[in-house]
C-alpha cells in the first residue's frame, strides 16, 4: 500500500508483530556503487515496473531500499527483465541459500550459465492460455475481431491495449466475453456445443477452424439475462481506493496440491491488504502454505488442517466460522476441478477465480458496491456458461435443503432458483450470521466418497442465498460476459428461451436411439393435478359408502403404494393392480374388483391428458430417421402407457419401456441397462428427453445417457411470466383462471413463437 516501505525497518514503523517476526529474518544487503549501477543500468531494478506491479507509491530510492531489505526473501520481481519466482523454481538451491535471487544471478548464476526469463506485466498464463502466433493475433486485431476500444467501452475504461490482448490470450477460453461488436462469443458457444465441450476460445476457434467450416456468427448480443433492474456503479478511482480500508479476509480451501502455485499467482496481483485463511486436509499443503508469506499485500497467513468432509463448506464452517465473523468482507474460494466429466473442468475454476479476485478492474467494483450498499450481503457470479442449464435447480438436494432450513431457520427455495453455483462468493459475514453461529462439526458431513450431489455441502451451496435473504440482506450477481450486476437473482431459465424444435431435431440426428419420457413431456394434465385419477376413484368409493372422503382415499391410496415399495426395499417397481389388491383387502367386503378400480384410475387420468404438440411433432419427425422409444417410470402397464402415447398423437414406429414391467426405474438408473441391451446400443448412443431433472436428466447423465431437458408446463409458465404459482393453495374460480393461463403458456416448451400473456 501507499508508503509501505521508505527504507527503514518496516516492523519498527508499523508495530505489527507478524511483520516484525518476518523482518527479523531479513538480511540487509550492503551493495557497492558498481552493483547498484549494474542493477539499474542492467534493467534488473525498474522502479516504474515495481510501483505498477505491486501498487506501491514509492520513490526510486525507496524501491532500492525495498530491494536491500527484502529481496532476499520476498520473491518479488523488480523489473520485467527477470522473473524472480521462475528463477527460484528453476534453481531451488538459491532459495535455500537465502541470497537475493537477483544478486545471486549477477554474482554467481550468470557465470554458471543459469538462465533467466522475462516477467510479463500482463496476466500470468494459466491452464487455459491460448497458443496463438503473432501473425494470427495481428490478423484478429486488423480484422476488427479484437477491438480494444469496444472492449474498454463494455468492460472498463481503465483497461490498456496490452491488457485486452492478455485477456484474450489468457481468458477467452472461459470468460464468454465478446472482444468486438463483430463477434458474439456466448452466441457462438451456444450454437456450437462442441466448442463448449472442448473448452475452446470461441473467437480463436472461429478464426482458426470455424470460419473454414462455415460456422455462423452474429454481432455481439445487445440483450442481457437480468430479471431485476441493473445496479449503477462508478469506474474505479485510485484515490478512493487508497482511502478505503475494510478488514478483508480471503479463505481458500485447498484440496489439490497443484493449486498452491495457481493461488499464489492469483493472490500476487491483489491490490488491497488482506488476511489469508487456508483450510486443507493435508499436512504437506500446510507446510507448503509458507510460500504465501511472501505475497505483497498479505497481513496474516493462517493454515489449518482438518478432515476431508464437506468439500469446501465443511472446513470453512468447522475450522474458521468464528474467525470469519471478525471481518467486514470475506472471499471464499476453493481448488475446484469438477472431475465429473472424466477430466478437469479448468474453465469453471478459472472463471470463478478471475472474476471474483483476479481481475482488479472488476474486483474493485465488487468491493465498492458492497461498501456503498450495506444491504448487499453476498456477491457471486452468474453460472459458468459450460454448465448444464438444469443445474439451476434443487435436483437431489430437496431433503437436505429442508433439513438445513429447519436447523438454521430460513425460508428455503425449491425447483429452479438462483444460487452461487460452484460455492464461491464474496460475503458480508453479518449477512450469514445464522450459518456462522451454528456449531458445525465434521460429523455434520458424510465421509467423502465422490458424491456428485445430494450431500449437505451441495444443499449449502444452494442455500447460502436463502440464508442471506433471511437476514434481511440482498444478493448481487455479476455477469462477466455482459459486465453487469443484478439484484437477488439471475434468469435461471434464460437458456431455455434459446431452445426450439429445430435444435431438438438437430441434436437427435446424432443419436442411434431417441428415448422420450411420457408424463409432462409428450402429454400434460389439464388439471395440473397428479392425483386426478385417484380422486375419480375416491369419489366412486365415497358414493358407495366405503370411505369417508376423497382426500381420505387419496391418502390411503398413496400410503398403500408406499407400503408396498417399502416391502420391496424400493427395488424394482409396483403395479397399479398390485396396489388395488392391497387396498381392497383394507376396504373389506363390498369393494369393487381391483382390476376394475385400477382401470378406473387410469381412464380418469387418460381423459385429463392433452398432448404437448410441439414435442409430439418433433418426435414424429425424429422417428422417421432414428429409432424411437418411450421410457416411463409408472405403475401403469405397458399397454396403458401405449394407449396414452397413441392419444398424444405419436404415429412414428416406436417401442415402450415401462418400469412396472421391467422392475427397473429411471430414478435409480437401472432401466438404462435394460434399454441398452434391448436396443443393442451403448448408453452414450441414446438421447433421452424428459421434464424430470433428476430421473430424466441428472441420473440418466450419470449413467452415460445423452439428455435433453424439456421444460415442465409450470416451469415454462414461470420462464415467460417471472411468476411462481402454487395451484395447490388455490381453488374455485381463481384456480381455474390460473390454470387457463398456465396451460396457454406452458403446453409448448419451446419459444418458436410469442404467446400473448396477460396475468394481472
């Protein structure tokens, strides 16, 4: 910071015990006039470089004093000519000697043939840095595909031309940003999923391959994904920045050892003072964490070894929950690799680390907004564009969310909702007080065995926003590709608005077998009532005097089904006649025939079903070229499901797989082995579409099946109107009114045409 070192003993000036302990180990360098001349004239000390890189307001003489007092231990580069950290990495004996690396090179290393490398002032290369030759880069700039003025206008006036190029080389594989008005990066990625899967830079992919392949491009998007109003902010002001002195901590959870260097490089460019808190399950990482003592603006480094439970949340809450409450702001990051796809998803981690901490233009605005508006309790990023759009959902975590809600006392959210996906964010600890006050222990988290979802840590990720709101605070989401902020939520259904029938047909053309769910995918219930068939049977039994009310029968019917499933330990499935045989035994003499009651429930349900015509039309088209099947978890028989498919209007040749017949379900994943064997294909040759994001999408994906999520009618209604409606709490004319609107909007899952919506 300004005036950090004027050549005297720093610890004596500040009285900081931590710095004093460090200062005692420093060795003051006595330099001859010829050595000082060699340092400056040889380009090994460049005061302008040093001031700029470390954000220090020092005179040239003070930089020299800084070198004398600190260069033996600080690991800093004093000019662009020599990368000191690279020299120490290449020659570890230099660090062991305790000698200033720069002096070592001048006095000994040069004569021994030791090499040095230049220190780029631009962003350090990361795991996704592009290898672009000068000719290719020059062509992108001359053609206007990289336009520094456009980039500055959109992403920050203080960004230099060199920084624009550095951002392109080091970030464009994950940032989603457009580097000129001529090329829409996000649009290109969404139009070409193979580019996303390969983690290519969209612009460089187009320039090096896509253009020759005649892939289409569009101008940079003018639209944005926000539901709320935007937040206004000022550009960074250096004077204002130096006056602000919040007490800041950065918490890192480090599981992967190679992240030590990544985090060191990331933290080396932090331009504000901070305390560094590190959690890890490994003692060798604790020992290696000493390297962080040499960060330029760190005040304190505290590393604690804990258990490997709860991923990043467990160690943060068990080992540091009390410490975190001592700070104004805390940034929580972790060494994310997300190995779910068989390899490291480097883009997601780079995206989060860059735009929560690495880009000082952006980070200053984050802190400025939080300081200017005390109501902001949490600041996070909108989801990384490579993530599946169905990840904006509770998925398998509903019960864990309910448990957390009961434990911490907040109002939970279910279904589609906004949350800090990936579990990295800035927080105001007072806004998460209920979370940080709770006496967490490692026993609150299960032993680690590679869980991908459904554990308490996955629920916590989805609940931090709800916990923040329960304290009366707001969330702020930053969208890097548009450089805009929005309050409380992003549009978690935005990606669906780009889907249409043609996209589905195009995707299906790459599959050997296309499978479709039935209920709420090719048909929907006009009543939006999953109990409609049961209620019809209940009314009949009430009329016969066999039960007191329709609701009593529905409750008995559901509990009987659950009883049968429990007897089977939820293995396989139960059939509808099996359920009614048990029910008739309970109801006693005079009960109708179980087969008759079973058929009555199905017929009433069938009568309420209407086709989702866009999906039906798409499947009929797909079925002309590709083998088509229907796969359903249902207690109905295969013949009954076949009648429902016929009513929907499916005329293409198809086969039917039903869990009650196969004794294998989608929600356990076991059905896919049956399907693959019957169709003589591998699971990755199947594309399955359906509305249930757990059984049709998440679990199918876990079993290697390609998936396509179809919006449930009520989710489509919400996507179009930004409203949640709870039909279960409505009755009479009000329920009928909302049903008509929901049906008109939600029956077609696609956005091929506009639907006139009047909801007030």
